[in-house]
C-alpha cells in the first residue's frame, strides 16, 4: 500500500472542542510542547527505573529459593524477604514497565497509586512487625525502604502535575487554566423576563423540533445553526431575537 495514501493523524489541539461543544484538554501524551515532552520522559523513565530496582530485588529473592510464606524471611540486598514479597515485587515492576510502555500519563497515574500503596504498607507493617500478620516478612529496613520508595513514586508521578507555577505549555497547567476559564465564562440561566423573550423561547423549541424532524424552514435551520455556537440559554435567546426580521 502506498504510504502517501495512509490516513495521517491530525495534530492535537490542546484546547479543541468536541462535537458536543465541550472542551477536550490534551495530556502529556497528546501535546507536543517542550514541557509536555519533559513530563512524559520523567514519568516513563521514572517508572522504568523503579521497576528495575523492584525486579532485581524480587528476582534475587526467587532465585535464592526463599520460603514463600515465612514471616521471618531471609536477607536479600540488605532487606528481609520471602517468596511472596519477591513475587509481589516482580509483579509491581511488571505493571510499572507496562504503564511506561503505554505512555507518560498512564505511568504517572500508576506511580501515584503505587506510591500511596507503598506508604500504607510501610505504616501497616510498623504495627505487625514480629507478629504472625507480617506475611511479607518485613523488617525495619523494609519499612524504611517502603517509605522511601513510596515518596519517590509519588514525587515522580506528581511531577509536572502539581505545582504553584506550572509553565504555560504544561498540559496540566492548560487543563487547570481551562477549568478556570470555563467557570468564569458560565452565566446564570436566567428565565425569559419579557413577552418577546418568552415568544423567542417558544419559537426556539418549535424550530429545534422541526430541525430534528427534518421539516424546518431555511430560516429555522439558519437560526438553529447560529445558536449552536453558544452555550447558555441567554445567549441562544439573544441570537434568535437578533435574527428576527432578517
């Protein structure tokens, strides 16, 4: 097949309206700005680096033939581990790799989720050390490692997302600014207050029904199309009334 005839992916507008008139905001994987590319690289590379560390820890534990459900555990690179913890470490690393391959946004979200999980695990194991509930054979070194890893994952996952001074071309700055603009632009849906406005409301309903049933006059079609460019009822009434007599 001739590659020149292949459909080209359209450039992504960070603030493009969809068919319903809503605004669709781009993510770091959609936008092609210097900051968006940097955020994507940090998220994807960060996920791969943490995945590599966890994979090495898990692989060494499994190769060492650790007892799977031992609550005492054996030492692996300075940490306590058993077969279950080694398996969980490998699976966590695999999910991080998969998210990095999917894209920056996915890897960022996954790192935030795992960061919270690591911190919760650390605090939980502080209470169950040296008890039968310590099914992952944690030691105090594991607790510290879990806290540090959780903070690293959260920091990497939140990079470019949370800041008081995001660059103008940051995709999450665009999203925040867009939400503010949308809120600022909203107008109260005031009911018609004059006979002319009430008549316009009736005519608008009749015209929209006629357009939907494919029996509208050219004038009704033209006015409904003009109203489709605005959002509020006040603006729709204004446009309808402005077209009266044309």
